[in-house]
């Protein structure tokens, strides 16, 4: 198995932008933005999200919202406001908002033809 990384540009509420390399993780529900990036964008917590990690341990994190742009399109999406040291992840909710799926053959995001 290989890892898929895509470049995406996030836009905050005041128009500031951050470009990050996201690990495409279709097994993750939400997109995660590291602390330095979401603080630079001026994102704020809108709610708290509870979820379970892959090992079954519970986790609670703040979530905000921003605009994301990839080569394949752009959308408004909820994001987990990560901690220092967290790696940017592109999750299933954002992939769905972008109308993308991860190809099991090429491991890259591409348009979901069932939704187009």
C-alpha cells in the first residue's frame, strides 16, 4: 500500500491562505489542519467533535470551517483544529464535499462519476 499526498490551499474567514500537503485518508471522517495553519488562517472553534481513533481510543477536538481548493475543485468544509505536531489529513467529509473519491488503483483523488 502507498500513501497519497495532495496539495491544497485553505482560505480563512478574513481571506488569508495557507497551502499544505495533505495525506489523503479516506478512512478519516474529517480533514485535520495543524495548529500553526489554522491559527494563521484565523479559524475558530464552532463545536466540539468526539470520535474514536483507529486503535479505539476516544478523542475530542475542536472543529471549525474553512474553504479548501485542490487541483480537482474547491468547497467549504468542516475541519478539525489540530494540535502542534499533527499532520494535515484530507478526510472523507471533505472528499465528499469536493465530489471526489480515492481510486483504489491509482490511490489518487478523482471525480466521483456517480455524483457528477
